[in-house]
C-alpha cells in the first residue's frame, strides 16, 4: 500500500480510486433499489395464488421461506408448486391454484411437517384449523343456486360441510313460490382448501378462494352488536342506566308533558 | 494476469483428472436431486437452499439461515441443525469448495470462460474482485430493510439449481445473461467478482487445512498455463513465486475454489492437493538452494 497521506487529492491514482469507489457505490445502491422495489411489488400475493396450510402472514412468510420446496415434495397430491421468475408470486415460494388442484386437507399435514424454516407454522396440527384463504361466493348473478336451481355442488364437496359452508333458505322473489338456497361460507370454519372453487360447475367458478386479508372485512374496533352484547350480558345493557326516553310526539300531546316521557305502564296503550 | 501470454491458453489440456472429478461431483449432486422428480427415486428432496437426504439428514445453506435472521425470522431447529452440518463441512474443506465442486452455476461460468478464451476476447468492464463482498453486505442489508429474502428474487445460483429440479420459468434469461456477460462483458465476471454466495463461502474458507500446494514450484518454467485457467489467478502468485520471500507453497487464499485446474494444466506437475495447517516455505518439495 502506498502512503495515501502524501498524495494530493488530485493525483491520478487517488482520483481513479475515488471514481471507482463512487461508481461501485452508485451501481450497488441502484441495483439494491431496483431489487428492493421489485421485492416490494411481489409482496402482494395475486388473488389466485394460495399458500400451503400453516403459512405465516404473507409479509412474515417472505422473510421465512427459504424456497427449498420440501413442502412441495411432501404433498402427496402434488398440488403445490414453486413460483418461477415471471410469475406474480415471489420466485421460489410455494403456492397452489385451487381451480387446478385444491388442497386435500391431509390429516397429518405433511407439507407443514416438512418445512425446515418455520415459514409453515408447525403449531398447526389440526388441518381443520388451517386458514389458507377464504372462499367467497363472488358472482351472485351466475351462481345456479342464486338463480333458484339446486346445484349445491360447492356445498356438497366441502370437507367441512355444514360448518364452513351452509345453504341458507330464502324466498324466491322471481317465481314467488319457491325457495332459493344460498351457499354461505362461514369464515370461522372455512380453511380455504379450494374444493368448492374446484367443484363449481360453471365454466368460471362463481365461488373462489381468496387470500384472507382480501376476502375478510373488518368492522371498526369500537363497533358493538347490541343483540350480541345483550346475549353476553344475559340482559339488556341499557335499561337500568337511566337512559332518558324523550316524549313521543303525539298530535294531542300537551306541552306540559313530563320530560321523562309517559310512565312505562302507559306506553303500550298509546295509539 | 489472465491476459499474460499463455502458451496453451487453457485449451490444450482442457480435460484433466480434477476437471473430470469436479464435473462428476457437480453433476452427481444435481443428479441426486433430479433422481426424484425424473426417476421417482427419492434420495434427496428439496434443493441446495435446504434439503433432506434419505428422509433423515437435513442440510441447510448457512447463508439462508443468515438471511432468515436478517429478515427477522427465527428459524426452526431443523434449519439450525442443517446449517451447522453444512457449516462444519465447509469449514473443514474450505468454503469455496462449494463453488468448485457443488454449485451448478460454476459449469455455466466455466463454459463462458472457455468460450471467451476460444474466441480470444480480451478486456471488458473492470470490476474489483472485492465487489462481491459489497454485494453480500448490500444483500443482507436489503434483506433486513425489506424483511423479505429479496435476493432470492434474482439469485441465479438458487434459480438455476431450483429451476432444474422444480421448473425454470423465465429463469433461463438470467442465467443466459450471466453467461453472455462472462463471455463478452468481463473475464470471470460472475463467480470471480460479483457472486455474493461465493463471497460468503470464501469467508468460511480461512481455517480449512485442505489446499492446493505449489509443491514443486522450483520446476515452474513460467509458461503461465495455470494463470490462464485459474478462475482466481491472483491466489497463485504468492505461493508459486514466493520462494525467495519465504512464502510457503500452499495456496491458502480464501478465494481459491480448490478446483484443481492448475494441477490439471501444469506441464511440470508443480501442483498437488495437500492437507496442512501451517504454510512453511520449507514444505515445498524443492526447497533447496538451487532455486
Ligand atoms: S395439506 Fe396435504 S394436500 Fe394440502 S398442501 Fe399440505 S400436503 Fe398438500
Ligand atoms: S418447506 Fe417451508 S421453507 Fe421450504 S419452500 Fe416450503 S414453505 Fe418455504
Ligand atoms: S374453501 Fe370451500 S370447500 Fe374448502 S373449507 Fe372453505 S368452503 Fe369448504
Ligand atoms: S357450485 Fe358454483 S354454481 Fe353451484 S352452487 Fe356452488 S357456486 Fe353456485
């Protein structure tokens, strides 16, 4: 090494060194930036791609999965696939497309057991508790059951029939004398296996499994459902809180009516 | 250095014992992985990132353990055990043995180097060899910032290996780009200057007792064949030319991938593999006053 302190800043060697270092730094940061942006882009899973059971939430999954494909190999039904460059799923990560091959919900969940990294959470031991996605009956206009027919296929093929998906009877307003049976998915039980999507008899399925964050709405944290609160408490929560009941306005109401309204005993007799 | 006049240009003795052994090793390992998907015989499952051999032996690339940790994920025990086994293996044999004997990209870049020599292409983009360490550091920083294994989106090493076993998609384009850059852009650009995987394994190489040794360096007639074929020619100079300065004959620079190409091409049989910890000048076979 030559003694740098003796070299003026403008010496050719010094200049070249600084230039090289600068170029390197610029090139690297640019490459890093591109890769960073690209990685950010692939963080949103396309709706058609479903992760194997037990997968961590997508952001954590992408930091945990080492793209080894051991889950893919241990799936006895060969439904999983590792994403390749050019797909919209992060390269090398496992996913399946329900309409092609749905998850068969193996009782021993071999894919999860095979995962060496923890990207598939080993604490998932009951496949019925898996939440790979959530089925949503998207197209009400084309679904045969909505039209009043009795297709019922999505309901029949569900491994958790009558828990994850039920048929809700409603009045058929078109014929005015029949019933329609609305396939209704229940998010607390649906595993997102995709059997329903695979089974749907339409050319393009009316029911589809979506990533849960996409499919599931979330009410405001402060929302309370009165009837549920009442059930929980065993009684109405507002009765004995001294709620001010404003007077009912009657055509013949006298201006000097008491501010507390009519006494409870009289209420039912009005009108 | 590689531009030095090479009497044979690395073409004459392109195939030698170690070259064959190395290709057998690289293709054999790949073959073991492919035996399952192609032949239905499952000896090894997974890929180089993490694998399971005979349903019992877990192996995990320590670089992936590092990436998981950088991304803020605590890996499972299996990954730790697998990474520890691999780590010990490469600490003993020398980190860049991975590059020379395991990595499938090596076949691609070796072919590129061969073609470049055949086409007599010289010069090109100048890349400092240290850049790979910066790429490694930058890659880990990016992993930490993004919280994802961002490097895996473009890593040609795992892309090629995984691609051959699980399906390639457009990954061929990245491999092709590197091949072309190695041929036309710059000598040994990928493996010798840019690849952070190689840089990482280089860091593991310090303690290994396995070395190529310029044992009979006194017999060297400066034909430069070894410099022409070596993917990291800078590692040869000190041991080969260092007799006068009292430098030992062991090629103990961590960048040496122990590919044995120098052993293959040397017409004077200067080089051989040697297991030794200390690098004493006196260990050279011809450490005699006649030099
Ligand atoms: S539960 Fe069974 S079918 Fe579903 S992904 Fe895992 S191994 Fe495959
Ligand atoms: S086994 Fe785990 S780490 Fe390997 S690809 Fe599957 S999810 Fe990723
Ligand atoms: S995805 Fe469909 S078939 Fe599977 S559990 Fe949910 S409702 Fe049932
Ligand atoms: S299978 Fe399809 S068409 Fe039939 S009821 Fe279910 S969603 Fe409707």
